[in-house]
């Protein structure tokens, strides 16, 4: 009896292993989101917004591009700005804020500081809290528009645990190597090498 059970367990283990190997064979070679591209009424105004309000850094762009635009980068993601030649392709309402509309979202570790920053730059925003009663937690959200009416969200979404709704596919988390090569300044490099003090308590 015992040997039959052990045999079935071995067969089940081999079956699970084969399924995992089969999934690995078909795993897509994707690593992370690289950049978001935005059409602009004014590249200059958008650069000022994304650098001063959101802390992005202007990056050198390939000289092969013969159109007006700019590359920005920070927080592991790029923002590519392109001067629009057709205003009909831009949001007609630059003031409206609808959380159900298309938007990009940044994870934020200090929502109060971010809200104060928006106030300091006189950026109109909408504040919302989503309660997750099942997990006894909540998510704070700030919604606002860039100069062209494209909506941006800030949230402390790490408060909400991600639970796959089905068995298909495997979640692949980005690792440090997904970032493109970056030429750091000396002070940037020193900050990146700083390690937080461990808490022995």
C-alpha cells in the first residue's frame, strides 16, 4: 500500500516538473516596461513639468531622430516626448480628471510629500482612497494631468497584495538588469551605493 502511494507521489512530482519545464520553454523574453511616449503641444513645457514636478532627468537622444522631442528618465522608466503636429491627437480637455480614463501610474512611498509637491507647483489634483476590507488595508491615490491633459496617478499600491486570478502564466518580476546602461555622475553613484542601516532590534 505504502509503495503504491509513494509511486503515485513520484509520478505527480514528475508531472509537475514537466509542466514547469514546459512553461519555461514558452516564457516570453520580456523584462520590464521601458518607456511611455507622449505627444506634446510644447516639448519645452512638458520637459519643465516632468523634470521640475516629477524629478525626471533629460537624457541625450540619438541624433538620427530628425523631429522635435526629448527623452527623460528616472525611477527605472523613460518618458519620451514628441512634438505633435496635429492637436486633434491630444486630449481636448486638459482640466478634467476621471480615474477611469487612460493614465500612467507611479508607485510612491510618501503620499503626503507628493501631495505637498503638487500644491507647491499649483498642480490641480484629485485625491482618493480605496479601501480593501478583505485584507484590511487601503490605497491612497492622487490623480493629475500633465500640460497636455494626459493623466498621471501616484499611489502607494504596495499596500495591496497582488494575487493571480487564474493559473495561466507565471508572474515575472523585473530585476536590476532590466535598466538600460546609465552613465552616473559621481554624486549619483555614491547615493546608489549607499545601503540602509540594518535594524538589529
